[in-house]
C-alpha cells in the first residue's frame, strides 16, 4: 500500500522551537509517509531534514529580482513554474502540513494543489493578531484541522480567530525521549547557577529575567551566578548587556549553539521569563535534565509543562519569584525532589514518540476522510 505523501511547510530551518519540533516529529514518520519540506528561511536544520526528505527553500520557487533594476519590485518576482511543478505538483501531496502561522506566507504565495490541510499553531496573543492582519481570513478558511501546542495557545487562538473549536486539538509540544542522569545535588555547594535561554527579543522577557536576577542577588549575594544561553541578534544583545551592567549584574552570555544542553546541564534552576511563550521547548529540555524550572503564570504554556515540579508565580511578581528561587536554591533536597519529578513528567507527557503518535492519528483521520491511506 502506498505511503501517504505529506508536504511540510516550516517558516525556517533554524534551531528554534517550531522547526526543531516538526523535525523530531517527521523523523518518527519516516516509515509511514513520504515527505517533502519547504523552509521559509535557511538554517542548519535543512541538512537534517535532507537525511529523510527532499527539501527546498521558499526563495527557490521564485525568479531572482533584476540585479540592476532601478525600481525594486515590492513583491517577489515570478514563480519558477518548472521548479514548482517538479517539487510540488508532481509530488501530488495528500496532506499539506503548515507548521506555524509564520508559514502561512507560503500558503498565501504558492499555488498549492488540492489536499487535506493541517495547521500547527506554535503562536499566541499578538503573534496571532499579526498573522490575522498579514493573511486576512486565512487562519479560519485554510485549515481542515488545527493543532495547538498548549491549552494557553488554543484559548488564545480561539479568542482571536473565528474557528470551529471542534477542529482545534491541543497536543503538547515535545522533545525526544531519553533519560540522562539527574543533576546531582551537593549539600555543601557554595554557589548556584541560575539559567535563562532564548533569542534576546521582547517576547523572551530578558528585562524581566534581569530584574528577578537583581532581586535574587540582593537576597543571596555572591553565592548566585547567572548565565543566558542563546545570544545572537547584535542590537538586542547589546541592549540586554547594557541593562545587565546598569543593574550591576555579572551575567555569562553564551552564543546561540546547536548544543545548548551542554550549558543547561550546569544550571541549578532554569528561570523562564517570557511574556508570551506557547510551549517552550527549553523548559522541557531542562526538566529532562532533572533541573527544576520556574516561570510565570499567564505567559503561555510554561505552567502546563512545569505543573507541580517547580515554581509558577502569578502576576509576574518579581519579588515573589526571587524569594521562592532563593528558598529553593538553599534547599538541595527539595531541588533534588523537583528535578526527579520533572524528569518523570517529561518522560510521561512530553516525549516526541507519544506526541508524534497523537498527531499521526489526526493525520490518519484526515486522510481517511479522503479515502487515502
């Protein structure tokens, strides 16, 4: 029996959450489906997709702009029809998998063939509103089914887009299952490392992270150190570093890396300071390492991930967060207990094999409706 053909649209091939998630999911489907992938922007993950799927970049479907044109065109130049036909039309996809609202640009600008349409939403709040403005009506009219990565993301989407709730499923984001040894707790340790991670943009709440760090430093003095993994954008990074200096904080800044777990494993606590983060993979990665995590309620899916295995503070209360972090840092037995609970929670509820299986069930039901197996 022929394998179903799935065309995956991902907004970029970067090391960020949504592209990493669909890469991990697609890897589990290699024996079940034939896949092709279009990425909106280049990045290191394209080589990893190439291991099991034919790939392309969005720009490859269009003729380049004239090099010496006096007036640059506002929109992309014409479609390279032969390339499109070879990559998309001849593939005859049974299902088009649009991985994030950002990927809707490809839906809007490519003449995609008729197929079942699945939209995987990794965004919430302002990101949904911006997508509504950029692609009017597309969120509600294009998909046959929608998956969100958390309850917070589902609620946010339904508040902002006229979708039938019956076609919107919540399937948590996930990470590949493995169980490293939990971080050992040394009751005699004299210094602690509090970690943060992510691109230094407004959504990640870098200033909030620094203000909590300053409040924590007031409580624990030189016994606490701070490290942020994921520096990359020069302008935002400069602002972040200047704010740290203004607050009198010494922060170790680590460039964006393909091996962030090499740094996460040294954290005593991970603090997620995002204002808006639907289901951050970094929380799951730290939990799997046995590192207690802390975050703010109302910021997205972090509270759904952490549950009772760490700290969740209401109302973005900086002083309460600093106090609870200080208490936990000074209680190695409690950190050990939280770390073990966090590992067990990730293994049970957020591993890729299980979550990819749930998404595959959605795919199968959509294909069954079209009599494709």
